[in-house]
C-alpha cells in the first residue's frame, strides 16, 4: 500500500473519536490493577491506575499514566519518587478505595517506607519503587516514566485484573 493511500485511510481529525467509544473499545483489553503511592508513610498519596507497563529492561524503566487533574500528581512531583503496587486478586476493596476521588485522600492502608521513603503497600502482590525519570504529555494524562530502583514479589497469589468494566481474579500460576 502506498504512503499516499495509507494516509487517506486515516481520519483527518482525531477529535472525531468519541471518548466514550474509545473507553468502550479499550474495555476489551484486560489489564492488571495497581495503586501508585507517593508522599510519605505518614501522609500517603495514592491512586488506582491500570495504565502501567514496563518500558525498558536496561535501564530499568516503567511508565504510568496519571490524569492531569489528579490531586496526587503534585505530591508525586514534589516527592520525585513513587511506588507501583501491583494488586493481588483479593484486593478489590483496596483498589476501589484508591480509585474514588472521594475516598482516596483519606484511605487507610498499611504501608512501610521504601528506600526513597515513599509508602509501599506490604500486602500488594508485588511492587516497583521508582524515581521519576521524566514526564511526557499524554493529552488529558501525564505519562510518568520511572526508573526502577527497588522491586519485589511479596505474595504468590494471582493478580487482580480489570476487563469489560469489572474486576476478575486470576489464579496463581502453577
């Protein structure tokens, strides 16, 4: 297919994509569920995020996407570090607490300080503690790229997943 013909197949204006239609189509992609924590163990800032992925093994980089209007984003920027807490199958309630703008500011969760001092959820399936490497504009979100400086698997259960707007529990790998 020629470049000229391929360009003609693209929509001329990306704004023509309805945000709800995009959300509906993307709901068909199963994701894991994480809680991003920053701040300190005395005042944990955290939010539920499913836009998380590894970027590079060498150097060890990951990314998370955080809404521009998130109250937790300024805390993460001030701290310069964060933890990605990968939730286990039995942590749906914790996920919901940190997902709600109304409850996540007062969410009580057991934490321990990571090596940067940011809170890590000791009951999470696994965690990656990161220093902010850089930010990239992602429309209504900020793509935060983190350099992984500490990580561990803390439990052997399966992960909490999100698919078609509901939670699912995967069994542990055998």
